């Protein structure tokens, strides 16, 4: 079954390509734009971090921001964002529990004063 193995390999390559070129502007940029911005063919942006050729795409996270990153920096940016959102979430939960704790404390005080 060499054919199915070949097909599997093909679909994996397709998937990898789809991952690297997720929602980027490669298909919509013309050669003149690439030349003016000194972007090599096959790329659609210059990485904001390391200035290597990369792809202009949406931020890899829940932020409405579009920028250009190379594939390496994209992964770093995505990872940092994940860590940051975990810290943000922890702070958020802390604040929520403080508010809830305060409300409970207030209720207890009111009950104490009533009786
Ligand atoms: Zn691109
Ligand atoms: Zn980069």
C-alpha cells in the first residue's frame, strides 16, 4: 500500500503549509509592493522582531492585531501570549475572589449587626 503512504505524506505537507501560511497576505500582494518593501518572493512581510522575511498575519491569539512575523518569531510570540494570558487569567480570578470574599464578608457583617 505504497500509494496510501504517499497520500498520507502529501496531506501532512499540505497541513504544514497551511499552518505556516495561515491567513497571510501572500496571495493578495503584488510584485511591486514586495519590491518596494524589499520583501523576497514567497513572503509577505518583514518580521517585526528579527527583521527577517516573514508573513503578515493576524496575531496568534485573542488580540485584534495584525503584524508581520517570521515563522520562528510567530511561535515565540504565540507562546509568550499564552503565558501572558495565563497570568492575566490568574490575576483576574484573584480579583474576582477578592470581590466575592468582600461581598461575603460584608453580608456576614450585616447579619452580625442585625442580630
Ligand atoms: Zn505570506
Ligand atoms: Zn522573526
